[in-house]
C-alpha cells in the first residue's frame, strides 16, 4: 500500500495551483471535464432534497440513523399442549398463556422459517403490520406455513416487540395465533373467532 | 472565493490527476488499463445480476406501496412482470455495447434502466442500500463515457467521480446519524437493542441464535457497544478522506473493517460493498505491474534454461 512510491504525476499533485503545464504529456492531453462532476453533484442535491433523501443510487444513507426506536418482528415457537378431555372445544386453549412474555435472546429456540421456504421479512411484515385479525388474515398465516406440528404440540406465532426503557432493553413475545395438528386459533386478546382451514 | 477555488482545484487534482493511467511509464499505463477493464467486468456482472433478479421478483408484485425515484412520476405498477424483463434486457444491452466499445452511451442507458428497475422492484416498502455502490460505479461509467471520447479521460473521470460519491456517501451516513439521533447515537444500549432485533430475525430464519464473542461482550457491557458504535460512526465520518489518493487505501481498509464489524454484531452481510472496496481501494495497478514483471522474468529464465 505504498502509494507515495508511485506518484504517477507528482508535479501536478504537488503544485500549489492547478497548472496543466506541470502535468505529464498523458495527463495534459486527456484531462477529464470535471465540470460534469459538479453538475451531477448538484443534480444529486436536488434529487435527494426533493425525494426524502432517496433517489437511487443517490442517497443520504439514513440506515440506522434513528437509534433506540422500538421494533416489531415475528417468530414461531413450539410448545407442548396440555391434555384435554374434549380437544374440539376452545377450552383446550385455556392452558396457553396468551399474555406477552419476556424473551431471553440467549435462549432462543424457534421454528425455522427458512426450512419452510418462508421469507422472514415478509412473515414479520405480515404479522407486525396487521391491525385487524380477520379470519382471512388468520387463514393467510395458515397458508403461509404449509405443514403442522405433531399431535400434542402447538406452534405459536409470536409478535415480538423490542424497546428501550430507561436505558435497558426489553423484548416481549405475544402469541397471536396458535396452530395444532388440526386447528388454527387466534388469540382471544385480538378476537374470539377461530378458523379451521 | 479564491480560497474556495483553490480548495476545489486541490480536490479535482486529488480525484482526477495523479492516476496510474497518467504515467509516462508504458507498463504502469498498461496495468491501469487492465485494472480498469477488470473493474468494468465486476460492475457489469453485479449490475446484470441485479437487473434480472429484481426483474424476476416483480412477477410477485401487484401494488405499489412505496414510490421511489422516478416512480413518483410514472405508474411503475404497469412495469411489473414482463416489462421489467425488457428493462433488464435494455440494461444488459447497454452494458454490452459499452464494455465492447461499440457505443459509448451504453453505460448511461444502463444506469437509467437500472434506476427504473430499482424503483419497480423496491416499490414494495423496503429501501435497501446494498446496491448503491454498484449504482455509483455504473453512473460514473455512464457519465464518464458519455461526456468523453478520449479513453484516458474516460478512465480518469470514472475513478474521480466514483471516489467523490463513495466518500461522500459514507460521510453522509455519519451526518444522518447525528441528525436522526444526535451525539447520543453512540450509546451502547442502542447496539444492544439492534442485536436483540437481529437475533430474533436470525432465530426466526434458522431456528436458533447463538451470540458470537463480540456480541457477547456487547451484551455484557454496554461500554463495549458504545466503543463499537463510536468506531463505526468515526469510520463513516472520515469517508471523505477517500478523496485523497494517498489516504484512500487506509480509509478503505478501516471501512472494510467497519463492514465486517456490522456483520459480526448485527448479522448484516455487505458482499457487493466489500468486494467493490477491495477491487477499487487498493493499489492493484502496482500489484498487476509487479506480477507481470515477475511472470516475464520467470518466463525469460525458463527460455534461457531451454536454450
């Protein structure tokens, strides 16, 4: 990386004022029209200024600029089902705690969406941005996840929320939908409707 | 005013003069041309891959959620599917005619087509920045070739233009963080929050997540996170130092380190960025010349042995 050892055009580089006479013959004959740099730079300023900082490939590169913002994601976890005398009734869901629970990221075990051919961002957007959990939306989850858990187990679709409170980070997962071998149920916190696709 | 003019002259000298292609040494000039052709092939390969990948994705799109770039002015929903294949074909053809030196305006056509393809593909809500460096490179080739007939001037303009926008982009990212959050952006708890977010993403994708050594250190002590964020922010802030040819390899080296740092802390991989920085930021011309010299010496040695 010895860039000093090959100053290809050291006369012009070191000159106080730009002077084409000081350049090598090659540099003198073929100097680019630098005004085009400034024209495009001005165009860049106008375009990003008029389009909220984005006009590909021009950008103000705002990624991660807003630190400490709450976020929402989704994941699917497996949980054992508690035996019930009448599995066809909604009573079987009573043992499931639908309340949001703290998640320890050092002990994360989830159902791999990759193995099921589901895009994690699409899934997170679907779960995170849904406001009205209609039977059709619940059905959409059931279609997205093509297979079902074994008998006696449930897959819980969690809406995971992360936030900073007084300088400490907390992550909570709230079950939204539960899937068993033969049913898909929406959390009673959102609606009491259930769907059996 | 005079001082501003002097500063602009100095910047232009730093960007456009003192390049290997200006050398009186034939071997260095030849090495510079080889390096530039490799760079063109690299940009062409990525741009073509982007154009077709984005094009194929649009077959799944049905509505425009986000209007980016020219999508603010034209109905890009009508370009989903088959029309986006035509855009990809035009982009590919533009690159093909310029890289083979049949028509110097081809690169300009290609960058305009790729912009259109980008806004068609990313009309679904996501704004990725992973392709911006390739975009700058194709724009540099487009403007450089369209505005110059002389091949040496084309090469000099392309490099100077590219480094101007790459350096500016990194510094702009650092400024955005100051504007978006302020000096508290470097608080290590922010990184802890991002690590948690990426951990959920990773576990959701693969089924589990285990922190690496750096992530463990940051989760255990927010000070390590603060130091990591400060180093990252500072590295971005000095991006404009890439405008200086002498400082460029060192700034590029720490920038590549920053990208690896982001990968190790937040599982975000920067393949195109890192490859482009490696290919353009280091003294490849010197290395090509040295390699050719070594090869010619070894071949002349073997010839004399045969004789």
